[in-house]
C-alpha cells in the first residue's frame, strides 16, 4: 500500500523537521496523484488473469502516464519531495539515484554491450546498444527517480534524446528534479543543437513543474548551527586546524598513500587512514578517511564515476586549499561541482579549507553554466556545515 505524501509531509511539519510551505504542498499534491496512478496500474497488473499475463506479461502498463520534471532554485526542497514520492510508491519496480550516477551507469552498460557484440557474445538490435540498455533498465524498474538532472557532459548530451525516447517507449515513467527549466539544460554546451531534440521529448512526455518558494532551506540549516567543517582562508592556521582534525579523526599525524582502480585507470589517494573509535564495515574492514589537496582531486582528469568510486571507498573526506573559481579554472570548477554533488548525495562528511566562504568562492562574471551550478554547490556547502547534516538529518 502506498503512503500518502501529504500525510507524510504533514507529519514532518508537526515534528518540526520541516517548515510548512504552500509551494511545496502544491507540488506534493500533484505527485500524490501520480503515486496513486502508479499504485492503480500495479494493482491492475497483479489482478490480471492468465490470458493478460500471457499477452502483456506481468509488468504494469504505464501507457498514457506522464512523467514529472520538477525544477526550481537551490535549497527549496526538491530532493525532499522526490524522497517522499519514492517512499510513497509500493516496493519493487522503482529506482532512485542521482543523475550523475544514472548516466555513469548507462555509459558503462553501453560500453559493455559494444564490447560483448565485438566479441561475438551478443547480437544487438538494429537501433544498437541504446535500445538494449533501455530494455534492460525497463526490466529493472519502470519508475525512475533522477535527482539533480543537470547535463554538462557532451557524451551524455548526445545520447539523451535517443535514450529517453527508448525508455518512454518501454513504459518508463521519469520523475526528475533539477535547478533549471528544460529549455535551459545544457546551456552553452558544445554542439547544443544536437541536444535540443531531448528537450522536445521531455516536454512532450513530462509535466513540467516549477517549485517557486523564496526560502533556501539549506542555508537556514547551515546558519542555524554551524560546525567547524569549512575553514577559511587557506593559510597556516587553516593547515594547523585541519591537522588537528585529522589527528582527532584517525589518531595519526599523517596517513598512507592508497590507490583504487576505476574503469582501467588508477586514482591516487595521497593520504588515507582508518577512522578511530568507529564500528567496522559489514565485511570487517575499517572505515577509512581520505585527505586531499584540491589539486589532487580537481586538477586531475577525474569524472563522476571516479568520484563515485571514491565515495564508495571512504567514509570521510578532507580537502585543502580550495581556490576561488572563475572562467580561468572552469574545468576545475566543473570537477569540484561534481565532487560536491556526489559527496552530498551520499551524505558523507566533508571538511575543507577554502580561499573564501562558500557563497564567495565563484568570482566569474561570464554567463556560463558553472556560474549557475555553483549556486547549488555553495548552498550545499553551507548545509554540510550544519549539525543536522552531521547527524544525518539534513
């Protein structure tokens, strides 16, 4: 049985975990209706007779069900609303993940399909590997919740139209959150004209909904109770403070160099150590902390898949000497945005020293994608300093 989103939202407000917000409530009412339709279609599939199951299979029929694309400024509660929607759905036939993780998964599947075809292990359909990947994804889940829909990678941009056309044809219902309206996705991107068909597909297949509320709740959390997780400026005092934190965390003055392998290439972790006084992982391994200079983690040629792999291996991150960002270090800014997205999505503790407070780190003036995206990053950095984030309640 589904959980009514409105009731769940009201319960959080009553506990004081959330502040009542009419704009959020209006979006929740729309998604409550979508959750009810999903439940109805699943019940119809479960009640279908033998002939129906033989003809259509056991998967629910979502034909005519519109997807949902929710966008709005940073910190307005879009992720919270998506999580309420996901919890409201019956178990099974649903998947929720960050958009970066989703596209990384798709690209890995495409590479595996092409390699298998070249080896003669499989025969792909005429339309190629994308159709095969879409069919596999639909078999795993028909309700796909993607948080932080933001297209910055040309490799992703070039396949999104064909990928989602195939997914929608397979009956997949997308529920996505983003900071930008569909028409502003991949703005200023290389060969953007080749991406535009995806915008048309999305606008045809999804209800587009804007969440317009004036309050940035992430910043409110950060302002309410900050912890010393963000040190500024980058100077000798910051280095000494980070050293003290590292000793308290690991019981050591330094750490050991480690490396992990991702898709055939190695990532060097210059300083890693076990976290003291914590329970081990389920496999008996110690929980680990990793310490980087900014150059080690954002000036190297790392991508979302690399940051995701680091987040799987380490439970706490320390990053030192984060600089100011502008058009001159655009690539480093893009990597830093990706890194923060992945750490935040997995709710991992982050301690860093930076050249300026979060809302003054980006100094560029040109209207480029990173300037807009950094607003989200700054908002998240503020929230990550809050006690609520530290307790896992942000």
